[in-house]
C-alpha cells in the first residue's frame, strides 16, 4: 500500500472513506 493510500488521498476513491471508514455511509448490499 502506497503512502498516498495510507493518507487516504487516492483520487479514485473519496478521502473520507480512508480517513473515516466507520463514519462513511455504508453501501447497501
């Protein structure tokens, strides 16, 4: 995992998902 992913700055995904996965809206399965 790159440093960018660790910082949650992956352009392909919202930073909020990496920063606060528990606070992020859960996908309806």
